[in-house]
C-alpha cells in the first residue's frame, strides 16, 4: 500500500502543479478583466483630460469655439511681439496669484501643524469626555468648504459680524474691520477659515502617530521627573516626525490647489486669487482656454515636482529605517 | 491636590473648552443666525431667544433648493455606487493577485489623487461637451470620479490585502470563478471598508464645487454647494444672510450627524488613506 501511494504521488503532485498554474493563469486573466473597467474610467476622467489640458495650453483655443484652436507653441507661456514680452511668465497677475498661493500655503499649513499637534496631544491624554471632544473636533471637517466659507463670511461681516463685535467688546480693535474686503486682512481671513476647516484632519493624523508610540520611554521620563515640555521636544517630536512630515506634505499639496474657499469668501479678489483661481478665471470668465490651460499646466508641474520630491525623501527615509 | 497640580488641571480643562468652542461655535452661530430674520439678524446675540423658521421656508420658496438637494443626492449616491463597484473589482486584482506592473499601477493611481482639479478642468470641459453632458447630472457624476476613484481603490486594496489567503483558496478548489469569489467570499467581509470609503466618497462628491460650478449653467442642474454660493439678494451688496445660513444648516446637519455616528470608521479610513497612501 505504501509503495502504491508513493508511486501515485508524483502523478498527484504533477496534477496539482498543472492545476495550480492553470489556476494562476486564470486568476491573472481575471485580474486584468477586473482591472479593466477601473482603468478605462481612470483613463477617461484623468489621463485624457490632463493630456488635453496640457495640449490646449499650447494652442490659442477659445471657449466660444474650441474647434478653431491652433497650435502656437510656447506663446501662452512666453512670447515676443515687436520687442514686447507677453505670456504667463511675464504676467504680473499670474505672479500675483502664485505669490498669494504660496503665502497662503506657508501660513496656513504652519498654523495648522501647530494647532493640530496641540489638539492631538490633548486628545491623546486620558480624561473623561474625551470621545465627546473628539467628536466636536471632527465637526469642522464634516462641514462643506462652501458652507464654512459662508458661515465665516457672515461671522467676519464688517458691519454685523460677531467677530468684530466680540473684538470691540474686548477692546482689541476700536473700529470694525472689513476682514474679507481689506487688502491687508483678506488673505488672513482665508487663512483663518482654512485653518479652522483643516486642523481636524491634521490633528487626526498626528493623533494616529501619537497612539502608536511606545509608552515605556514616557514612563522612564516620568520617573526621572523630566519636564513634560522637554519630553515633548526631545522624545515625542522626533518620534512623530515622519508622520508629521506626511501630514504637512498632504496639506501643502492641498493648499497649493485651493480654489473654492477663496472664490466664495473673498470673491476671487486680486488680493487673494490663487493659481487655480487664475486658471479658472482665464478659462471661464475670459474664455481664454489656451492661457487657462497653460496656467493649469504650470500648477500641475509645480505640484508634480513637490510630490516627486516628497516621495523621494520618503523613500530615502524608508530605506534608512530598514537599513538601521 | 497641591496648588501646582490644580493649576495644571485647570489649564488643561481650559484648553479643552477652548478647543471645543473653537470647533463648534461657527456652526452653532450659523444655526442661531438661521433662526433670526429681519432686523433681528443684525443684532449680535450668543443665545437663542426665539425660534423663527421663516428663513428655512424662504430658501425653498425663492429658488429650486429642493431640486438642488435632489441633484446633490443623485450625484453623490451615483458616484459612491460607481466608485465602490470599480473599487472592489480593482482591489481584488491589485490586492490578491500578483502580476507584473502592480506596483507601478498602484503608484499611478496614487498620482491621480494628487492631481490638482484645475489641471484637468479644460480637458474635462471639452470631454463633457463632446459627450453632450454639459449642464447635466451625468456630466458631474463622471467628473467627480476623478476625486473618489483613486482613494477608493487604494483603501479597498489595502483592506483586501490583509484578508487571509485560505479564504479564496478553499473557494477556488471548489471550482468557484473569481467573480463568485469576490461576490460571495470577499464582499461580505468588506462591509467595514465599504462603509468607510463609501462615506468618504459621499462627502467628497457632496462637497465638490469647482466642477459643479463650471459644468452647470442653469439653477435646476446645480448641486447644493453651487446653489449656496450663488444665493443673491436684491442687490449684490445685500446678501440674504438668513437664507444662506438656513441653507447651510440644512445641507450640513445630515453630514454632521453621519460623521458623528461613523466617527471611528471615518477616522480609521482617513488615517489609513493618508498614512499608507
């Protein structure tokens, strides 16, 4: 019996191997069938529009009749007619939009990171009612951007806004401030609303990192009686730095493409218009599909470079970690 | 308790109160304002005095706001359904089958989620006009997929990868086709992930503004965010703030309730999508 089984086994094994590879091939085939619908949709709604946008940036396309578009090379970016430079790269309006966007991104991401860390540290502490506080913190995240823009637009209203009233009662300001209209404060108004809306996201990411930290080094620090602020900067911050970096990059990429908040809160005014706002203004309001697409392409390139840099840095860090 | 400890406790609770007030006050104030009309609206108060729902009635009377809500529901629900269907099938291939180019494909999908919306705006505009979908809900559904599909695929793939291998092997040995395996074996296990990604996709589609603003023309085709942004009064300088606040509360309340109910799932989904992606 034993020898019989032994004699049979190669056949059995061989059979199973054939079966296995057939199964693998069948699975591979079905994998591509399963992937196909998603890939087709993604090609239709992402790859194709992106390529067309880049192409349109090299044409003089107009919204009223895009079929008459002609290829004009780099003229939308930079061109010289009778000794006069023209194009996006010499357009002060474009550079104004670039400056606004960068100014906004740096301020708002910095403040969000600091506030987000504070909120995360509070949520990481053990206290009664913690889940209620966490729920409350999530509220701004759940509110649509347009709604938060309108809500804050009302709170920041120059005549009837609650913020002016409170600040005046506290004698911080003597006269009402036209937050969203004034050139000096309009961008700050945008930052205030954006910080309010996105700090929850930041706090959640940092909280997730905090909760993965080992508790033993904290206990050691506690036993040694080290000042908690010192513990934060010497122990916690270095440990959560990778997660913090990811969160900052995410938020920065998001801030660089801001459009809706500025469009609604400050009506795309010159003091606050972003790169996305500029591109859409050219495209829709001025019907200049070519220039709008060129601006959109520049924004895309900026974001792509930052993404690639971030991914490379992340990968290097990952490699370092595994090497250690 | 020694004085220093007491001081610390007071400081901590003060911080908690400040955080909660900061987070909740703007929405609270919007609810408060939505129930005041006429000249009462222009007096700043911090506590409700009376409940006046005339703004809520006016929102529906002065514009097709019910239609806008219906539009938003249709768009968001369709986007969620399409994203989840495409996401589950793709996640099976990406999470369970190893084939050449899988890593590159995942990286490409991740790259799409980094696209600034405006970078596809003119190409999408052209596409939608060519397909005859300008100023229609199917056009918005199609456009919104670029926002929801990448992270749906990503999160579902991560989830599917974690499921034990024996599950499908047993089914395959029994002669089940991959489609049956996905439907009968994986789908029942994936409810938590589907709820999370579905909710995130719903919120993304519900809040979407740039496409909805650019690809619609008439008030009847607009979604809620565009409708709220374009509410105007008798003149440009006299915005009907009471109506705007009422509309804001109407569209936000269901969202806030959803988020509070599914708090844990959303937090898990957000951090998974971000930390791993």
